[in-house]
C-alpha cells in the first residue's frame, strides 16, 4: 500500500448558519406582532384576524431580514479569509 501526500492551500473562514438566522428573525417578527396586537387598544381591534395577519406579515418580514443579515455577514466574513496549507493523504493499493 502506497500513501501519497499532497500539499494544498485552503481557505479558512467562519460562515453564519442561514437557518439559525432565518428562524431567529421569524421568532423576533412573531414577538413584535404579538406585542403590537397587545398594544392596540381594545376598542380598535376588529377581530382575531388582525392578529393572524400581523403574525404572518411580521413573521415573514423577520424571516426575510434574518436571511438578509445572514447573507450580509457571510459576505463580510468572506473578506476575512485566512489561508493555510493542508496535507491530503491518499492511500493507494498496489
């Protein structure tokens, strides 16, 4: 069995997790929607339909903003790339 080592230059960077940012934004939007609904005076509330619409609208807005922040931080982290040299070992059988 022959082992071959190859040296390669690799990039090391920390990328944000897209799903975590999206879900955090959605939860933040749902919390804001709930607070808005509670802060609307009782006389001005038409029905629970307003609460549902606020949840959908602000939840999806928060989700979109979470994704946008994630992409922004991903672009920012790609500018701070560290380079390193790595060794790849491959085993070849005769």
